């Protein structure tokens, strides 16, 4: 029974000491990405309101915006509650919501034969992948944006009119929807590598240039073990498992 109690106390101490926020300061980049997506969503919604009178069926486009906003808010809240982490199930819901928003938006504007000038929620959905660039692996983001790019490009090719004046709007909209997530992945990976290299340099320099004052790797491990033992003791005292006064 004592061994089980000690193991439970150790798990609580380790969980309390584990970092809950994004490492290497990437959480601040995630906040900036969320702000950018929010601004793009406001712009896209205003553009939708101004064009809604020209839509044959504006209700599907409105439903696309409602789904998109709900998914974005739910993702941000879940990430903050779980400590800047996005579980697989929430990421699946996030992608499903984006796909639904894109499908409804394209359905609403399909009879207009000009996705480049009339797509609103679909463009914002592609850019919304920026929200999860610090929460998921780069491979997950690139695969998602790749599938989205293929779907959007296919829809544009099938829907566009044979008018050269429409090509520029299609290319601009496609780039606006796809490129931000790709650029975000490149930036976040470069930032992580940069910070990791600087941390390695600091560690090496502190060990080489001041060996008399550096504790060394083995001493650091011993200090960590002593710190864990002290935390376990304090936890036992707090829960009443250790009888006071201590020996």
C-alpha cells in the first residue's frame, strides 16, 4: 500500500512539474496566428454580407460561416484548456468543420461560376489552419493544406468560365487560401530550429568556458532526483501520509 501511495505521489509531482504550454515560446506565435485568422474572418464575413444579395442560395453560405466560427472558437478554447495541445479527436473535428464550411460555401456560389470573386468562408477556412501550426506536427498541417489545395483547385477548374479575365481572381484567391498555412509551417519550423541551436550553444558555452562553476550533467541529474524526492516528501506531508514531526 505504501508503494502504491508513493507512486501516486510521484505521478502527481511529475504532472505538476510538466510544462503545460508550448515549448520554445511557440505559444506566442500561436496567439499571433489566431489574431491574423480572426482579422481575416472579419474581412471575409463583411465581404460575404456585401455579396449575399447576389447568391442564388445565401443560406448555405451563412451556415458555412456559422460552422467555421463555431469550430474556430471550440479549437482555441480546447487548446487553452489542455495546455496548448490539440488532441487527435479535436483535430479531426477541426478538419471536419473546415471541410463542411468549404463545401457549403462552394455549394452556395457554384451557380455564379466565379469562385475567386465570391468565395468567403472557403478562403478563411484554408487560412484557419494557421491556428494549429503550433499545436500539431508539420506533417499534419502540410497534408491537410495539400488536400484542401487539391479540392479547391479542382472546384475552380470545374466551375470557372472560359474567360481570361477571371483567371487572376482565381489564382489570387487560391494563393490567399493555401499559402498562409504553408508559410506558417516554414516559419515555425525555422523558429524551433533557431531556438534549439541557441540553447545548445548556451549549454556548451557554459560547460566549456566556466567548468569550475558548471554543475555537470551527472550533478544535474542528481539535483533532479533530490528535487523529486523533496517534492514527494512535501506531498506526503500535505496529504497526511507522513507523520509529523519528521525523523
